[in-house]
C-alpha cells in the first residue's frame, strides 16, 4: 500500500518545524514548494516570500546556481567515490542587510535531468562583517610574505650569481619566508577561528574541484591544463573562487592586450595552484596589491579579492619565467592529505 503524498508532506512539515534554521524546499525552477517556521521568521516580512514564489527574490541567484552546478557536475561525472551531500556557501538578502550561511542539496530522484533541491539558511548577520578589520590587519603581513615567496621562486629559476652568493642569499630568503609564513598563518588561523570563516567553506576533492574550474574557464575560452589526478582535499568558497579567477583573467587580458592566456592547475606538497600563463611582461607586485584591494561587485557583501582569498587561506603573486612567459599564481592550501576523502 502506497502512502498518501499528503501524509508525506505533513510528516515533512513536522520535521522541518523542529529545525532552528530556515529551510526552503524548491522545485527545479527554484520556486518555493515548502518551508518551515524558521524560514518564515527570516523572510516572512517580504512580499516575495511564499509557496510558488521564486527563491531568487529572497537572496542572490549566482551563489545558489554555482552550488547547484557543482553538485550536478559531480553526479554527471559519475564519480561516486567522492560523494558530498551538500555544498556550503555565503549568501545575502537582496537588500544585503542579512547574511546567511547556506547549505544546498538535491532531493531524490538524483537521476532526473532537472532536480528539486532543499536549501538551509542560517542567519549569521550578528557576527559576519564584510571586509572585517581583523582581515585588514592580516593584509599588513601579506605583501612582504608574498614578495619573499616570489623572490625565492624567481631566484631559484635564475641562478646567475656566483654559487656562494646564490646559496647564502637563497638561504636567507627561504628562512625569512618560512618565518613570516608561520607568523602569518598563526594570525590568519586565529582570525578564522574568531570569525568562523572555515564554516562557510565546502570541502572538495581536487578531482571534482579541478574538473569544475577547468570547465568554467574553458567556457570562457581560456585553455586549461590540469595535472594528473590526485586525491587531495581543500576547503573552498566555490562562488568566491570563480569570481576571483574571472577577475584575474579579465585583468590580465586588459593589461596584456592580444595575448594568448591559458591556465595550468596543479598540486605540490602544501598548495593547490591555479596559474594564469601568458607570453609578455609580468605583473609587478604593486599591481598585484591593487588587484587584492579590488572590491568585486558581485561578491556577497561587495568584498575585496583579498577578503575572499583570506577566507580560504589563499594568496596570489606574480612570476617571470625564464622562457619569456609570465605567471599570475593563485594558491590554496591543501587541507586533507592524499587518499582521504573530503
């Protein structure tokens, strides 16, 4: 005997009522089909709230769409060894007076071409401040650390001085870079604990992350080369990461008109790298600093590139390669060792 659909909805309503966070169930067109009392408390004052209304009249559409696209990408790739039940991200009310930690997941059947989904809204307006002063304090460490790291890499690429001088100079730079990096990471880690930014990120395996980012950039006519597949984990704000990558690519194209821009995605022992590569002059540190200070219009809270990178523990710097090519590198820390599933 099949249960009455009305009984299922009554049971679901009862379960949803007990949750303290706002929950919206939406059809494949993002029309609201069900919600709980907490969601009504969050959005009930809006005339755009209610069954049959569009989710996107309550919050910003791009972060939700990117999260759904990422979920769909995994199912399309048939990578069942790397499942994740939801994607977590930041969003805001249309007037940007409320900020939310969101989690979105598909509803069965997952084989459907267009899937219904459930989205959970946790109101974090009480503690979230875009471009928080704590983050700005961290920025005082970023420039010298980035310059030292880039200097070490360039010195390694161009060992043109005498062996003794080269060795001494490199050792000093390496040691200073390590010391400053440790100090920076300690401060950044404390800041993230206070601000709870890590709770806004989604843990992704590099196979899924690389494939999704590569497809995004290729759709924008940027050739992508991806390193051999490795099971490495990192925590990302996928919407923020794509905003930053898009901004960096457009900035390079604007500064270096007519160049052939490509992207190389690879991994070392500590970082995941997204390298934009082109033939021509490299971008000086002062210009990179301006990029970090750029407020991205479509980010949640209109925050800076630096703030988005800070939330992921990431950084960018520029390099001049010995084959007359230049690189602008975005680095994200590895958070989960090889072989472990996020």
